[in-house]
C-alpha cells in the first residue's frame, strides 16, 4: 500500500473523513469503532457523520483518514462503514510549516501570523527569511520587533525546520520532535526514512505503534526484518520497565507476535520471529543464554554482578581478634548504650565483623540501625581505629563507608550513626548521565562498606557499585526484603538472600513494639500474614477512619487540614496513594489539598502550567534527576517565590523551590520537572520516612492493592499512621501477594547452577544502563 499516494489518484471507493471520537477499542484484537465527519467520498453517502468499524489501532481525534471498505446495516445502529484498509492523510508541507512557525519556539508568532508568512513567502519561507531578513517586510501586520525576534530565533534553530515540518506532518508535537532531533541531529530525516523504530528507543514515551505508522508511510512492510527486530527490542524494553532482567524465549516470541500482529495481514510465523531474534543475538543487540533473551546492559549487569560478588567473597580477610575479645568489646558497648543486644543482633554484628560479605534483613523496629551502630563501634574498638573522620588523611582514608540509594535514607544513616553517609550515586561519583568516576580501575576507599535500604537497589546500580568495591573491603548489605522491589530491573536483595551463598542474618524480634507502637505491630502482622480486621482499631499512634469512596477525598483533606491548623509542618505529614489517575488518585487529592491548605488569594502569587497551578507555599516533589543543580527524583521542597518575566534577567516566568539544603529555580517550561506533593506515590516514598502518614485505601486502587505495596506505605510512618477508606479493601490488599515474579537468573548464577560468561572489556563497550532511563 502506497501511503504517499495523493487522494485524487485513489481508484477504489473511499471515505475521506475527520475522526471525531473513538467509541470503542479492544486492544487484543485491535478492533475499534469510531465516529467520523465525512469530508469527501466516492461512496453513495448523504450523511455528514458516519460510524466506521474494523480492525484498527486507536486513531487520533481531529486527524484526517482515508477509509476503504463497504457499508453494512446494523439492526440497532443503522448504516456503518466496515473498514478493510485505512491510512492517515498527511498534512501538506504548508501545514507543517505553519505549525512550526506558530510553535512556542517563536515568541509572538501565532497561527494567524504564521499563515500570513507562509501565504506571502511560500513553502520556502524559512530559507528565504534566513538569506534576507527584509523579505519579512512583505508580510502584512508584523511589527518590527516580532520580525527581529523571528529572524534571530530562526537563525538559532537553523536546520531544525526541515525536521520539524516533516515530523509535524505525522502529528508529532514540538517536544517530541525536539527530543528526536536532540538524539539524531542532522541524521533525523535519514532515520525516519530507513528505521523510524529507532525513535522508540531514543525518546521516552514514543510508542511502538506510532513508529509503526511512520514506518507504514515509508513502505516498511509488516514482516520487514527491521520491524520484527524493533519489535523484539521493544518487547524486551517494555519488560525491563516491569522489572524483568531477561525474557524466556517463548514469552518473548509470544509478546512479539501480539505486538507485531497487523490486522488484515497474515500472522508472522515462529520462524520469522525467532530468526530475527537469533540475528539480533549474532549482532549482539541482544544476548541469548540458553532460552533466556537479554538486553545487553542487563546481561552484563547480571553476569558482572555475580563475578564481582565472587571476587569480593574470595578477597583477603584476616580476623585478628579472638571470641573473648569480641565478647568483651560487645559487653562494653552494651554498657555504654545501657542495653543488651538480642541473640540475632549479636550474630549480625559478629558475622559482619568476621565475614567478607553479609546480608542483614529485617522489618521495621528489629534493630537494623542498632546493629549498624554496634558494628561500627565494635569494629572501631577491635581494629583500634577512630570513628572521627578528622583523624584521617588522604593517605590513610576513613575506613567506614556508609551509603544508601536515596538522599533521605543516607541522611537518616548519617543522623543515626553520626558518621558521613552518602547516596550510592554520589559515592560512585555519578556525573548525572552515563559516567561513574568510581569503577573497577578507580575503586572506592575504606575498609568496610555498609549499604542500607538495599531492596531499592536495581541490577544496574548493584553491578556498578560492586565493580567499585576493592577486594579487601568488607561489605554489609542491609535491607527489608518485604518492601517493594527496586523501581529499576531486578530483585537483587531478594536474590542474594535466596541464593544461600552469602552469610545472612534475619532479624525477626521486634524491639520498637516493646515501646507500644501499633504501627510496627501492624507492619509485622502484615509481613507475617496475621493481620485481621480486629487489629484496625484506634490506638494512640493509629487510626482507621471508615469512609465511602464518595467522601474519601474530603476525609483525607480534612485530616491534613486539621494538622495544618495545629501548625504541623506539611513536611511532617504525608498522604500516600498508589495511583495517579483515579477519583481518589494522587492528582485529585493534591488538587483538593492545595485548595484547602494553600488556597489562592490576591496577594499570593501563582503560576499555571499545563492545567496545574503552583502557588507560593506549595509543597512540591522533584520528578527527575537534575544532578547539575543538586536535586534528585523524589526530593521534596516548597515553592519559595514566583517571578514574573519582567522581574528577572532571563525574561521568563520562574518558580523558586526551596529544598532541604538548596534553592532551585525553574523556568516556566521546566515546571514538568515538579508536581504538587501533598500526596505522593507509595513507590516514590521508598527510602523516606514521615512523622505522620495518611493512607487512603479503596477498591478503586484495585490492581495496585498488594501486600508489599501496603507494607511499604505503612512502614513509612514513624509516629502516627492514619488509614482511611474501606477496611475490607485494606485486608484484601495485604492478603494479595504480588505474583508478578520478575525474570532474573541471579539466584541460580550465584549458586553456580548455570554456566555463564562475562567479559568486562565487552561490558565497557556495551551501552550504559542510563541510555535506557
Ligand atoms: N536489643 C535492644 N534492646 C532494647 N532496645 C532495642 C534493641 N534493639 C533495638 N532497640 C530499640 O528499638 C527501636 C528500633 O530499633 P532500630 O531503629 O535499630 O530498628 P530498625 O530496624 O532500624 O527500624 P526501622 O527500620 O524502623 O528504622 C529503637 O528505639 C532501638 O533503640
């Protein structure tokens, strides 16, 4: 099918129509029904509106399509057009040019002005203006200032217009086109011609079907090897986002088949699909191990990590203290701290001191922090080394290295031990993009490394960290295995524990419970599957407020508003919810909380960005890593000031956010980097703790209601936990285990149940994990 064919040359009957509304779409069969406005047709049709139905992917409202098919009379709905083939009608170059000139790149040029420019100067308007600015004088109703601005902006974006005009024709927006151009530069149009699927991998959020549409316009058939290979890589990428390290071949082929299925075309055969997977393997775009298909970075991360663990386990280690000395030292610490360690806690300290590497796991209040502190003091006494960093020099580095995956967790480690602690990224000297200063050739310095909150560390970061650990360093991994697994791929802590090859101490005795904490009690009941409805009764630090869905937002808002009235700092009270888009989702709760605790007023500045309002005093959360200004995904701050364009030298509206230790200024167009944070996602709360947690629970959250998610939310509360909504939904949630097992082979590889190969040089040449983030 030639998609470039002009409409006048259509030989077959057709309906040219603008899509008004998608009425129905069934994903599995790609079956859709839509309502369209007829623009032109060779069919015998009087009505202006028509229902079209058939096997097509969701079409875009407002776009023009050519449909080929036949009429069918439906008993209930009347005349309908059954679509056998369709294509989107590309806009003219002129339209693309108008969209470009009226885009936000050119201040002061709206759609009307852009139309006048193109009408007057034609399709070559941009090169004509660039070679002679005076031609703009021919365009009516343009002020000298706008002409100047347009000329200079066009110079600045020279080269971009061809890409913009071409891609705009395909319905892509400025932001997406800028990202594509940022990735491919002058090669963009060649890539569009040869392999538009590359856009999927270079631009976050660029869907496969969108690339498919571009490919169809370029005559890449549904069974073209380029398409099948892209389908394989896309399938692996999608699964990476779900946390998988690899995909079993059969699963991979099945998912590829579903993705690549094209209505009206013959299904792709097993041979076609597996043949291209094997080609990808030969060209090292994927790695194939037995029946496991890996993306290169994950293959190297998994195998590399196992190699590093083996290296560290077999590294030099001398235990130069006797058991009597150990007992004496622990005894003296117990005396100083006026407490005595439990049996498991003692074993944890002892193992950490005697072994090359170990894992300590336990739920809240079991004494993980107490053990870390005890370990540091015991090490310091036994090895006769000071715990004060000031006593060390560059030649004799500080022996204790403390790290955690998030800034907040690192801060807590620092507060509880009094020793310096940093994020893992910082420890490794991450440059914010693809490079880590610390690696196998430039390793971290120190004698003992303690990493807290390890459940949050993904396969990539684990490998990067372990490469940088010298062979003579002792390693203590600490984490709560019942929390959510890492956002990135893998389940490294769970696999380390299950492998049974690393010394492990599980802390099960709860100490904080002895101080009468219901929160801890509830957390352990969830963990041990013993929580019942009876346990949800009000106590000093816990309450469950029953509320129907229709009132849940209001109840949550009232709780926070009351706390606000009592002058509780908004930083100390956090609403956590599992999903963004629901009646009681994060966005809605944020909107009603903002109106209540920080309402608009005449003397309070505010700014609107994409339907969201940011007001002075609003609590906000950073959504991406911006290491260049020192803020990271998940950091929470407060809007400190809002500036108008005329008030600053950059001449753009700005929002200043005050974070814990720094202020960051966002230009208006950067406001997508932050959002309101009165309510945040449970996933983003990992590694953080709050004095008061408010946790709405409703059946609306349905598929998100899982044991480890609710356990993670409950364990974020330090002083007070307020659940609200439907207790039955809560009980159902904590009884629902996440059955989505992540595909990882780490456990087996650690156990040496499989042969695997690993070549560090090859890994160095492979793509960095951060190419995929
Ligand atoms: N052996 C012990 N005897 C008495 N109290 C203890 C003992 N171990 C821990 N505690 C106390 O129990 C409380 C919880 O301990 P700790 O903070 O070390 O646990 P944790 O596992 O780090 O908890 P969380 O993960 O919730 O921070 C603390 O108040 C601590 O002082």
